[in-house]
C-alpha cells in the first residue's frame, strides 16, 4: 500500500475525530488495515506537511509514545478573493465561507447559494486531491480548515492571559477582537481549573464568535479545535527553532 493511501487514511480518521487522536489509537487502526512497519509509520507522522505531533509524556528521544497527540495539518486555505469573483486559478479553495461555518442560510432554506458548496468542482477537487484530502467529506474538511486556516477563527488574546483583573493585560478590554479565554484551559493544562480567574467558557465570547458566523452548536464545541490550532502553531514555532515539541 502506498504512503499516500496511508497518509490519506490517517488524515481522514483524525478529521473525523475532532482533528486529532492519540498515537496508540491511530497505530492500532493502521495495524488492522495496512502492512506498515512501526518505523515507517512514525516516519509518516513526522511529515509536517500533514501532521503535528505533540509528545505529552515519556522519556526524551525520537520514539513516539502511546499518548502522543497526532493532529491533522494542511496548508490548504479558503480563497479570500473568491466571493468577489476576481480570482483566477489560484491554489486555494473556492467555497462559501458560511458553508464552512455550517451557517449558510440559503442552504438551510433550500434556496440556491451564489457561492460554491461543491467539493468536487474541477478547481476544488484538484486542490484537495493534490494535498491528500480528496477523500474528506464536508464535516471532516470543515474541522481541518477551522484548525489550520488563520482567517476562519479569532485568535486567543495573549495579553488577556497575562496580568490580573477581568481583562488581564489587554488594553482593548471589552473591545478586543481576540478571544478572552484561558490558554491553559484550551490546552487541557489549567492547574487550578474552576478556581482560575480567567474564562473557561467559549460562550462568554459568544458575540465575537457569532460575528464570525459560527452557529451556537459550534461555539459550544470549540475547545478541541482551538487546542489543535494552538498546538499546531507551537509545533511550527519549535520546528523553526530546531527543537522537538513536548508539553512537559
């Protein structure tokens, strides 16, 4: 079986499970479906074009531990110019932004939308296939894009996560365009949990998120997406500095 087929299978499984799975889970599934050695499998997961790996325990070294988190990564983005119809043969997806947010009212009202919802259009199909994503359905692609495309979701405010008081060190306070939420909560690492003085609720940022056209169901289910986004960016930063990413 080709490396591409295994990579596509792993990406699909990750995207169907909130964008990430532990190494032991993926390894077990691969062993049941493909003839891939442990060394080959680990090498595939080290392809930063498709995966970010976050070691959460174990001794230092190159081997991935059972609880290593494997996160789906892509460089594919939504085209910013597509709604304006002034984009010619770019390398980005031509899709309705509200469709990606699962909030296209025309679609829900069974009225035609003026923007594409078609993953199999010649333009979109070529981009998805060239990036190993041709087997994803819209729910899986939505998860992948939300955790990778920086234009789709607001950032977590780093200044809110510094200092004391209801706004931390954020000078914009209630007018900030970034999320005021505890970064350690997002990473499942807040040491004081419910005693934390920073927000642990995406609903407290509901207005900002709904302004991005996210529906309420998605707002309530964003922690894993933001965790993945933060871990991907941290992994990229560590990679740029030549190190290995670990949460401990």
